[in-house]
């Protein structure tokens, strides 16, 4: 091999090494711990485990009689905490027997 191609190859190798060292990504912070969510988007801690009702409130737009925007109102969430894979009958039908003790 001729010496010019060896110098060009060494220069390309050095430039690639320096670019790789300087352009290396810094390790990102670990992702936050996942929070179990209901189908409505609220955390499962905001749901009653016995009645499956949600205690969270939703912000809804309210309008006056003429149809103009009048601000926000807070209404209770109407979800029943169905997140699966429980049968949907267990969510909407009250329990027939008392809970086992």
C-alpha cells in the first residue's frame, strides 16, 4: 500500500473515534414508576374497591342559555373501574352473597 492511503485511513479512523467519543449520548434518567390506571385515566387509588366507584372529578365546559362558554364546572367521574380481565358482570351487577370472611 502506498503511504498516502495509510495516512488518509489513519486520519479517518482518528476523526471517527473523536466524533464517537464527543457525540456519545449521556445516559438518561430512569423512567418514572408506572402508576396503575383505570380506563378513565385516573389512578386506581382513587377508586373504591368495594363499590368500584371513582372519586375523581372531571373538568367540563359549561355554557349559558345563549350557548356562550361560561367557564368550567367540576363533575364526578362516572367510570366503574373496569380494567379487565374481570368479567364485566362482576363490575356492574351487585354481589349476591356477602363477602367471605
